[in-house]
């Protein structure tokens, strides 16, 4: 019999037509698609463990996962076979032998998410703004008015960085989970006709990135001021937080492991 081997995957997917990462009965999920493709390839059930659970509609370029299986297939051959059996909206970008003791979730050092915003010209109502999303951005961007104050958004972003209680920027969590996370960096980057909010943290609470970006949009559109951020976090009150932005603008860019320097957040990866 072949020895049990642990493989590490880097996975990209368009989350539009998935009900999130985690397997759910009767629903199409990324984890479920990977497990089905692996079972067809290896001939026996395989459990896949991810670095985190992205919600329905959220995308990824650098989701990391691992699985254990008894096989002797070379990594390159297994990668090709797996991708040939996956649906077109999910692909394994890399497959390799995992280091001893590696676990996709527990070994993660930090994660980087990106939220993509399209700046709409003119139009004051929500529907008028959303109607200006170009066809190639409709699945991966959220539209906001083009008059956003980027300098104010950047000032607010700087006040979010550090080890803080992010209860006000999270959805209801399971009992016993700490609301304290360390946000290493938040950058608001200009792109043609849009913005990208790129954030790296040691972990993200449920809904945290979409709520954080909702706060920055409120600041950019004048509904809050940068100096409101410390009081909002100190209150630790979800009812005082902003509305969460839609899932389609959110992308899991990267999960990092090991002890090397963090370096600068960049785009593309």
C-alpha cells in the first residue's frame, strides 16, 4: 500500500455561483467540488481542509487547502488530472507535497483580502450607480459614487491598523471566539475608474473585511469621518457598525505561512 501523503493546494475560484467554500448538503461549494474531483481522480473519498471559509459569492486567487491520500501519483500528473475534472470556475494553481506538520488553517500566519470598488461617474441613486458597472466588472466589483474622498478613506484605514477588538466590524460569531485581531496593514489603492482596498491580518472575523470596507466607503462618501473610527471600535457594538458591502467585490488574495518578513502588500500577487 502507498504511504499516506499530505498535499498542499493553492486554489483560485470565481465565487459567483458557489454557496461559499464549506460543504453544505444540496448546495454547490468549492470544497465540495474539490472533493468530488479528487475522489474521481484517486478512486476513494478525500477530505479537503481549507485555510478559511469564504462566503457565498466571494472569490479567491490564493486560497490554500490540504488533503491526505494514499497514492503515488507525481504532483504534476495529479494537478493536471484534478484540473481536468474541476468545473471551469475553480482551478488548482499549485499542488505540492506539504511540509511536515503543515495544516492549511492552523499553520496560517496571515491572510490578505482585496475589495474592489468601481467609481461610477454621476448618478446619485443606488440603482443609477450600480447601472454603471462595466460588464467585465459585474461579478468582481461593487460600484460606489465616483466622488469618494480617497484621502479620508486612507486616513480612516490607518486608524484601523493594530491589535484591536473588531466586534463592531464583525457579524455574530460562535461563542468563545475572541474578537481581537491584529490588522497589519490596510491600503486604499487607485486603479483606473476604481479603488482596491487591500488588507492583511493575522485573521479575519466573520464578515470583517466586508464591514471594514463598508466603513471606509462611508468615510469616503461623507457619512462618517476618519476620527470616528477609534470610538466605533472602542464601543465594540455591532449595531453601530456600517452595512456590509456585497460579496462579489471581495477576493481572498493570499494566505501566508512560515516566519519570513511580511513585506509590502502588492497587486497583482
